């Protein structure tokens, strides 16, 4: 399908400089700009007031807990991991999405401020993700959890969610669901979509390569904690929802993973959003498909409970 008209408009207004010298980037300055003067911040959605929003620690990992239900009853929990190539992003930047997920799902949403590369290379982010998932299972009363726990991640966060899901399986902790939104699942970065959409579509192949270098550094990229698509045994993983964007370098990561899950007997539903770009899920003010995708994900999560 051709690019969605809203995707074409986004590229016209916000297409990044594809001649970026990544080695010369001042990460601290860019993180500050993205946190304070993000040109699309207003398009991430309203910061809807909720009866419960609180910053906490899960075994030392910063988290933000959202609850839209004003009561004190037990609810399902969604542990959410933001995107940003393991280098950028934060709970603060994902605040509008965390609030929206709490409203749409009716669950307690636990958004994770995992450590970022290159200051904290692999396995820091994966370790933080797994720490929080373990803590939710270990302290259900603290999270007001009914015992149903799902993981969800966007982009690099989808990678962390997928890794945490198989670690939970291996530890005997039963997740009810995993939601992977245009996840980066194979750091070999050699799928057909990496070549087809290498430039001109927001997330470039060069940028994805740089992100992977910052996070993986000297680690073996075949390690399934880095590349969960390479996990040998997928049987017994949590039922899964995969969202992909048609014009996206990591599109094939998610779709290949969905096929492998189905072959392993895992209940899975995968939906490609035609004409869409990487990042659309987080920008409901720019993309009508973001609302459509969020409704789809929320429905899948509610059905899993």
C-alpha cells in the first residue's frame, strides 16, 4: 500500500537529517532537547488526570505506576517498556501513553525507566526489565495485582518485553500476554525490510545500526537476550500480540517472530498497519492509526484476562 497520507505529511514536516554523524552526537544534549522541547510532544496525547500516578522503585529500578480505576480493588498489571533504541526515551517522555493505556485496558500500568546505553550497555536494560517483572510477581499486594501480569513494549521496548517474556517462562512465572509494538528482535539487522526501508522512513538502517552498537557493544548479538528472534525454543511463551508498520526497517522482525511463535503452538495475532511508519503508535495527535492500534492492543489485553 502507498504511504498513508498522514505518514507522508509527517515525513515532510519531521524527516530527520539522514547525514547525521552519529559518532559526533552529544547524547546528553539530545536527551535534554527530546525531554524538554520535543517538537511532537503535544502530539503524544493529553496527560489525562488519573486518580493514581506514582513514582516508585522496583528493586532499585525506577518505575511509574498508573491506575485509572479510583477504587482499591485488585486489577491486572501491564509492565510497559518505552522505545528509543535503548539510548533515548524515558517514563516521562512516555507519560501520555502510560496514562492512556491505563484508561483503555483498565489495568495497573507499570512503566519502566530502565538504564540507557551507551553508559549502561547490554545487559543493563534487559536486567532492569526482568527485575521489574519479577518484582510484580513477588509483590502483588504492592501493585494491587489480581495475579494477571502482561508485558508490553514499543520498538526497543518490544525487544525488552520479548526477552522478559521468555525469562518469565523459564522461571515458571506465567504471563497472561505479551504485546510487541514494532519490536526490534534481531540485532543482525539483515532482514528484507532493513534493506527495503533503509532510508527515507523516519527510522533509518544507519540509525538502527548505531542504536544496536550502543546497546550491544562487544556482546554476542546471537544471544537471545539481545535477539529474541533467535531463541531456539518458543514453545510455552505467553499468548502474543504483534503490531508492525508497513514502512519500517524492523517490520520483518515482528512478523517473523509472530510466524515462529505460531509454529511453536503459541496463540498469536499479528497485525500490520498499512502505509504506517515506525513510531506511529506513540503519536495519536498525528496518526489516526495510533488510536486504532491502541484500541486493538487494549482489546487483546482485556481478552487475555
